[in-house]
């Protein structure tokens, strides 16, 4: 198995890295869609992110990665063992990372009848698929826009419900399947179906780096990795470990991060001003801002956090336009608010007949060039670069 390119060694794509780190801290956000030209480190970043996720506790040998400390969430066979009085042995393992190939069959994805075991035992037995393997981990789809429609439908159903239900050949089986969905795509090859696009909590559009000096550094980094992967990776072990600890600690403190009522009002105002349909936009805004605050070691969400993640949460949710870049999102929001920092909205939420909901006075949309800059400025202070490294790990 080949080694992954270190996450902290990726240069010039802070917005994409920020979106991935946010999603890693809070899986309920709904994952990340990364759109960009070929050769912009989309797949590299997605695979590198997996190494930053903390170990998880599972029932030893369980193909569904059941948590022995969560008896209410055990799958059928683990439940039967526990009911019989058998102690479920636990072990720590890496967070699952499952690559969903475009050539995947429906049986391989959802699972199917295990014919050999069924014939041998005389009882129908279920053979888990990729949905089982991805439970409590990452399900990654490269060129997600080229995924066949019937697999998209299955992915949608499971991503929404968190359950995989299989009914075929006289077999009916269901199990939990909750995962962080990461998709990468080149928009030149076609766009996603709208109902699939909206399932991604965050969306980031990236492009190649224009700065000549930074392009040179990127080429040198890649050549160095290809020539001696182990030596190259060793230069960034400390940096990646710092990021890993940052993600772990952010997950631990996430539930304690305070979301002020004013921040919720501002999220509602931003989503309403952008005319986003449904309420996934507000939820993505608030959850992402909370995850960003946790990554920044803060105990409360600020307006700055909300504005930093607005480009990720709204890029694919503003109606009447194609998927937007982060710069375009902030430009549209500025236009929709008339260039003012304060804008009263006509639509009132239930129970707020006498209160106005408005964009707050400190509204300051940063633009995509700044998206992720605050996080990486903060993280650079915590990262330790090996003295032998000729280039900076984060810029």
C-alpha cells in the first residue's frame, strides 16, 4: 500500500483544506464536495485527510465497525452476541476510508446474499458491502459527477437515513451506515444532479496556483515525494501529528462550543438573503462555524467564523446560478444586502412577530482568497517544521 502525501505538505489550497478539516471535526455537517481542474490536489487532499482522523473503538472482527460502548447501535449479529451474555471485545482501529469506484456494482455497494455460507448453513447470510465498510468513516468518490444514476440514488437514500436497507432474494437486512461523504470532480466533465449536490454540506471550488514561486515549490514538493516517499513524509510527521491532535481535541470540545442566539439569527439572515431553499444552508452554516471555532480552540462561535464558512455552505445552494466559487458567493451576498452591513428581512420566523432578523453590524464577508486564512494562520503557530525541510509546510 502506497503512502499518502502529507496533508500539511499541500501548498496553496487552504480553502479546500479548511473545508475538509471542518468536516472532519463534525461529520453531521454532511461532507464536502471539491470541484476543480485536474491536477489541483483534490484526490491527494481527500486521501491525506483520512490520516488525520482519530482512532475509533470497534468490536473486534466486526465488519460494520460497531462501537461496543454503544449497545443501542449494534448490528444484528453483535446484538445477538450481547444478548447471549457474550462480552464484545473492543479494539482501536483507524477510521475507515472507503474508495467508491465508478465501476462499483449495486451488490458491492449495499451488500448481498452470501451464497457460499447460505448453501453451507442452510440459512440466508448477509455479505456486507461498501456501505458497511464506510460506517463511522469516510466514503470517498472520485469523479463523483460521473457516478451512475442508480448508484447515486442508493447513495442519497443511505446518506440521508444513515441506514442501509437491503431487500432481495428473500433477504431483508438493515444496518447503520453513517459516514463523511467526500466527492471530487472536474466540472468540465459535467455537473451533479441538483438533489445530489444539495446533500453535500460544504462545497469548495479550487483552481491551480498562479504565483510562479509557489508553483515551483509545489513541483519540487511532488518530485521530492516521488523520489523518496518515506523520507519526504518523515519531514512532515510532526506537522501532521499536530493537525491530528487539533482535530481530535476539536471533536472533544465541539459539544461545549457555545452558539449564541445572535449567530443563529445571522445564519438565518445570510441564508434568507441568498434565497437558499430549505434549511440545510442554515444548519451547514451554524455547524461549520461551530467546528471552525473548535479548531481555533475557542469556546464560542463568532460572526467571523460564520462569515468564513459562508462561501463553503452556500456555494451550491444559491438558486438561479451554477455552483459558485467562494468569491462569487461573497460578491452575491454583498449585492443582495445592497452593499450595507445591515439589512432587515421581510420574512419572519414563527414566534418572532415583534422582532426583526437582520444582518449584523459586523458583517464582513472575506472573499475566497481569505477563506481558511484565519485557521491556517492560527495553525502555523502550532506547527513544528523539521529543520531539514527547505519549504514551508503551510502557506
